């Protein structure tokens, strides 16, 4: 007697598709740690002034003060550029996809622009005027402390507060000294950043943030810096848009941001060049 098995009716079966999962992205910290400035409407660039110092003079009682000093001013100009991406959802795909195609596209492009902004910020670390470490060198508490001390002790002290950003693999070298609490200092109240705070007194009370968007390898740049060292200049925040293309029979879903990640003062921090390979113990 013939028996009909499942394989015989494969063409008539519908495969069960589970709820979609998304590739996880690392949370970026740079845009919240840098000094944020908005490019005002009608302006094509931002000019930032910095006043120099002036020496005080010894005076003699009864003698007119004749010496004077010049008030020096320097400045820098920064402008923004656009960045973005789009995906196209065809009508056929939308009708055949069980998962909400628009929602999926929004998650993917939102993660992508966030990662790009953070990586643009991380790329600035290597441009700081000076730093510590070398390729294949392990980051230690001593190196971290030296970096903070150099910032605090140079002729123009780095404006406080100081923060540090390292790859999670680099942080592992002194993870036993990190705080067990996840409550961020009051100057960084954002919920996302509070999850990445790793500072305590043994680390010069410098908040330490792990950023997995730093490319792992034997020569990775982290940094200790003042938020005033870098500027996140914003023309406009990331904006999502949806546009129907009737001839294509689909919809374009995209995101565009107008911004710049720039170094404002290379003396206001130290790059930290150290190994960042996956720990095994």
C-alpha cells in the first residue's frame, strides 16, 4: 500500500518563518562625549574663537603701571557634510515578506548611520598631538594613569572633565579595577552612556567607556580627552524619509545626516595606542 510522506507534498507546504532578528551593532559613544554644536540656519560654517593668555606684571608702590599685554585670539572654522544611505522595498517584496519591511529597513539604516557617526569620531583619536603606547603593547593601569597625569600636568591643563574611550578588549587588561556600578557621573546622565561607565578613583576618577566600533587588532587607538578636544558639529540630525517610486514599483527608505566630527584642540587629550585582541583568560 502506498504511503504519502511529507516529502511528497513539499511543493504544497509553506515554510514557517520565525520572527526576524537583526545583526547587533555596537553602541557609539563619541557623539555624546564630544562637545556638540549646532550649525545655525543660514550659516555654512562654524567659527570657534580661543583667547590666549596674558602675563601679570610685578608693580612698584607709587609707580605708574606702564606695561601692557596684547589680547591674542585664534580661531578655527568647521563645516558639515552629508552622509546617508537608502534601501529599496519593492511592492512584490512588501507583499510577500511576513516581517514589516519598512520597520526592518528603518532599524538597519538607523543602526548604519549611528555607526558611521561614531566611527568618524573614533578616527580622530590618532590625530591628537601626543599619546602613549605602541603596537602590540598591552594597556595597563600605569599607562592610563600616565595619560591622565600628562593631561593634567601640561603647561595648559586639559579642561575637565576627562573621559577615556577604549576597545573592550583593551579594558579587559585592568577590568578588576573597574567600578561594578553602572551609574554614570552627573555630567553624563544619558541612559545609554550610563551603561558604559567604568570609572572609579583608582583610575584617576576618569570615566572609561568601551566602544566596540574601534577596529580590533594589534594597534588600536583609544584616547583620554576632554570633550572640548573634539566637536560634533550638526547641520541637522539624522532624518528618515520614505518616497514612492511608481515606475520602480517600490519605495525608497533612507536616512540622511549633515554633520562633522572634528578635532578642535589636539593638546586636549592623549591618544592611547595599544593592542586589542580577544582575551583568552
